[in-house]
């Protein structure tokens, strides 16, 4: 049931042009997502996620309790009608497992929270699930629903000026590690917030800040950004965190892997926040650094959703992904790169579908893409030091199917939602098993099948043991050359 009063309509008069342009953008995104969402295999996704558990006050909820959580978006009356209509337009009806447990926790156990009585309630949440499992909507929908159900908290926000520039007071702050992930989350929010009058602003590095500064000054309800650019605007006094009601830290393990721990601490502890706000922390894995962050920033007795029985359990590879390996024989005098390149061309002759190829070195990414072009395959590449326009172009070409091959460094291994990737090829095996899991997770998303093919050499022998353990755990066929070593 939708709130009788939409607090964002008050702001519409000053935002007509902005909202009109963003709604036109959202219309196109919704149109593109309809066919894709129809193809999503939620039955398979439910099967592969059956180990997800919800813990409240440190205790796992029973299966009987979990059965009480509705499985359809339409069964959650706290979700505003406009949001429900947008979900219907995108052909989204059934919740994924992470969404079901998140909604069950927030909407069922958090009923009072969504009835404007949040001061003495605590519904912080930690969420851990495989890539492609629907984590973004799992936190966006409850957060936006809260905004619609708290009109008093919305209408009192006004814009002030600092050095002749407007100060923005976001209500939801979402922090992500990379520009690509920030843009992807922005697109998801655009579809969800179509015709709601809610304004989302996206800020990230790699571009001059002038345009983003102007967009902030036009009014910001939801702010999505990367740590460096957020700190820049915070230190310049162009963003205030005093009205933030929801803080989302997404891809927390990737943030820490990329060295953003000091920046996150700076944002959390060196700027003024309101006394009561809810924290959602999402991560695909929970290494020690992430656990330390949870201990520092989460309120007591937070809920968490994770595989297995405790935070910190190693991530399992998606069982929907068939993992295969090829041992490239190289003697001491061999050119390993050329040997692998020959193996890659042999593989591509028998593969038919959208294929993402990972290499460890940026120079190798560029060389592989060049060689593929020379042989008429048509490929784009994605590496960290490309400028933003080049990166967006490469992603769009691959996502839209204009080319079926993308060669990438690990900038593309985490979180990016690239539809209908059939194959992931590891031209190089990473030296970290978690990176391997994230790479192959670019296919087999949302319950669909996928295949990964990894080129191994004797130089990868240090990763053989954890790889063997992962294959055993995820019930995969173990190649003879690997099986014979253990």
C-alpha cells in the first residue's frame, strides 16, 4: 500500500527537467531489461543458494520462520505502489534468496522500523551471497520503501549554500569500489525509481568534478559514489551526511582489496552523521579485514545473511558453472604467452556465445585483444587505466552483443552484471582463489548455466592445492593432472 503522501513531489517543481530526463533514461533501461529478466532462472538460483541462512541476535532462524517470508514482491505491502509497478514493468515477480531473507528480516522483524518508530530499533544488516544473486535490489527496495513511509523525515530537508555552492543532503548513501559498479548500481536505481520524483546522483573519479558538482546542486536524495570522489566533495563541504538514513557499503571485500580502508574510515568517522541511521554491508566474501570492519561500524545484534554457519566462511564457487581446465605444456625455453595464445584460439573455434577472457597483466590484456582483432574475432578490452569514455564504450559493445569477446583485467571480475555471458576463460590463473571464484562468477548468473575454461601451466602450481579443494567442495570434475597431485 502506497503512502498517502509522496514527500518527493514537493521537490518536483524545482526538478522537472532533471526528473524528465532521468525518467526517459529509465524507460530505455526498463525496455532493455524486460527480455533479460524473463530469462532469469530463479528455480536454479534457489537451488544453488539453499545454504543461505539468516541469523538474528546470533541465532539462525528456523525453516518454519523462513517459510513465512513471502516470495513475491506483490506480497510486501510496505513496498510503494510506484515501485511495485516498476518491478512489474521489468517482469520481476519472484524474490531471489538473498532478497527473500533481506525482506523477511527488514519487513517482518522490522515492522516497527517501517512504521516510523526507528529511534529505539536496530536493523543493521550484513549480507553475503554469490555474485549475480540480486543483492542490489535487496538493499535498494527496503531503503526506498522506508523513505516513502517516513514523510516527516523527508520534507524537513532544505538546501543550504557553502561558498556560493549548494550543499546536498542525501538520504541514502551507497559506497562502491569502482566506477563501473557505481554506474551499474545507478542504472538499477534508475529503473526502480522511475516516476517516483526521487533524484539519484552518481559521483566517481576519472572525470572533472564540475558536472557532478552541478548535479549535486540540483538536489540529491540518493548518492552513489566511489570513495575518493566522495571524500573530495565532503571535504569541500558540498555534501552533508547529517540526514543519511541508510548507508550501504557494497562489495566491501573489493573495497578493502583495492586499499580503500583508510578512505572508508575517513568517511565514517571524520564527518558528522545523524545519531540514528541504518547500515547495510554487502560482500561476496568475508576475509578478516571485512570482519574487522563489521565489528567497527555495525550496531549490536545486527542481522546477517551468509553461507554456512558463520561469517568468514570461504566462498563456494557457483555449482551452475561447469569448470574446465587445460594444462599448457611449456618447457624452459618456451614462450608461455604464445603457447597460451595458441590454446586460446583453439578454444574459440569451438565456443559459441558471449565470452569474457581474463589476463593478469594489463599489457597482456591489450595484446590479446589486438591479436583477436588481427584474426578477425572482433574484441574489446577493459583495464583499469582506460579513460571513462573508453571503458563505457567497451562495456556497452559487449553488453549489447555488438562484439562477443571482451578481454579484461580484474577490474571486471567483481560485481559487474554483464548479461548472458556464456563462457569465462582465464588466460592466466590468478594467484588468489577468491579472485578465481569472482572471475568465473561473471557467467552462470541468476540461476543460468555457464562454463569456465582455465589455462594452467606448471608456474601455477602454488594455486593447485586451494583449487583442488574448491573443486571438491563445489562438486566439480577434477582433471587428472590436478587429481594426481593430491
